[in-house]
C-alpha cells in the first residue's frame, strides 16, 4: 500500500486555509505568496489523490476529505507546537534533569549555598545528588550517569576526566576536648601519628593524602581504627577512642560541638577539590545553567557554610 507523506507544512497550510477561508490571508499568515500556497495545496491533493478544497474566485471551502484532514492537521500542529515548547524549555533550562556526584564533605559543605541559588533560579529542573567516595564519583561521571562531579585531585590522574580546581582544603587534627589534643597549640605530624589514630579506609582521598604525609615522615600509618565513613570517624573521636586528621571541609558532616580542632604544623599537604566532567562532551542546558550559577557563586566569596 502506498503511503502518502504529509509534512508539517502541509498540515499547517490545510489548517490555516480552514481558519481563514482564503488563499491570500492564509498565505500572509504562513509567510508565503498566494501562488506558492496554491501550488503546495495542489501538490498535496495530487499526492493524496483527492480534492481537499473547493475554491472559486472568492471562497475556499473544505471538501469532506478536507474536513477530515483538517481535524487531523489540528492535532498534528498542536502536538508539534507542544513538542517545540518542550524542547525550547529544555534549551533554556526551564525543565530538565541534572545529576551531580560529589564527595560527602563537598556535597555537605560546598553545594548547599550553590543549590539554594540554583533551585531558586531553575525550580523545575529535577536534581539528583550522588554523594560517594572519590572512586565512585569518578566512575559515575565517566559512565555518564552523572553530568558533573566534585572530588579530590588525588585519583583524577587515573581517569579520563577533565579536572577544574575549585578550592584547596587544609588538614586539621581532630580530637575530643579531654583527649590527647586537649592542649591548645599546634601539633606536629610526628606527634599525631604516635597517638591512637582513627583513619579513613584505603581507597579514600583522605587516606591517600595521609599515607603520603607518612611516607614523607618515613614511617607508615598504623591506625587503631580504620573506617569508611566520615560520620563514623567523627563519632569514634567524639567518644574518646582516638584522634584523626581530616580536611576542613569534612567538618560539615562531623559532630563539631563534641570535637576540638588543632593546627598541624608540618603536614605540608592540602587536598585539592575540583570539578570533573567528561572532556569533549557537550554539556546539557541544565548542566550549563548549573555551571553559570556555580561560577557566579564562587566569585562571590567563600562557599563554606
């Protein structure tokens, strides 16, 4: 069976002729000449093998087949207009989805202020936040399951992602008020590693930097406890089970009212925090909108709450 291909322009022409009842008025609305519109309709009638309009020098009247096609044309044109509006909303970032991955310390300390501004300006964008360890952040961005990510620069050399530095995070010694750090002073790294130490697990960006500091000291880190989550480390320290050393941004997820912090004199290493994304991949309008807000907020001062 032969299929008759009817274009959107054909549907628009039929609908406009139905509404206006004349070629000249319809042609003006469609930004065509009357002769061009007449040729278009004649060609459509020839393809369909039926007459759509009865016309004389003054009037254009739908035939029975023309009336059927006009009803179909109205549905098709409305659907096309709705689709265009939906796509325009996508391009303008009025609608869409955005997935951001990040280290828990980053999602807790850096993102809230930015996301308050972003959701105020783009309330209809659906947001998903993936808070995970550094390797998982890199993996979800590399796989495309997250648009952008925030992680430490320690593991980025092992990935294919582009890394844009955002801030540097200084390490602090963290202890309980009545514990080994009770004396209000700066401590050396050599002093700290001799104390009961609660360390983050292997594979975390924090542990990688702690091990690097120990390598410079010439001795391995021998923690009393090794934990995977910052909240666990904070709870152990607050309970008097030992001390730890963590980047300042991580304090956003710790029970700071039950902890004290001390400067480390000679740690010599800062954790670089940066934004990661796939190089060469076109960012979605929602991601571009977020980046615009992020850049603006970064320029307005310290992002830490």
